[in-house]
């Protein structure tokens, strides 16, 4: 509930994220970003960091984005 109200009692993000941006640093779950398609370069950087870290060879990065992540107003 603390996260839904966006207050400092939120143990994960201290009220700094929107209510649907769940995270648990202790479990390796990080918050998502709201602006469209900004997670792609972040995911690429995180994946490259994992590739360089030989101790994290079984880990992966997943990036979701839908057809709403790109809009061209000139398309008919």
C-alpha cells in the first residue's frame, strides 16, 4: 500500500516510482520505465554488462515493448 500511495514507507523505491513499477532489489527485480521504448538501450547495456561478467553467464536480460512503442503520424 505504501507504494500505491507513493510515500517514503515503500521499502523498495521510497515512493519514487509509479504504483505499477514493482521492484525488489533483494530479488534482482528492477523497476521499469514509463516512457516508450527507453528500456531498449538500458536492456542492451545491461545485457552487455552481463556478457562481460564471467560470473553471471546464466543470467539474461528481457526487454518488452509493443507495437505502441513506435508511432509515425505520417503513416496512413
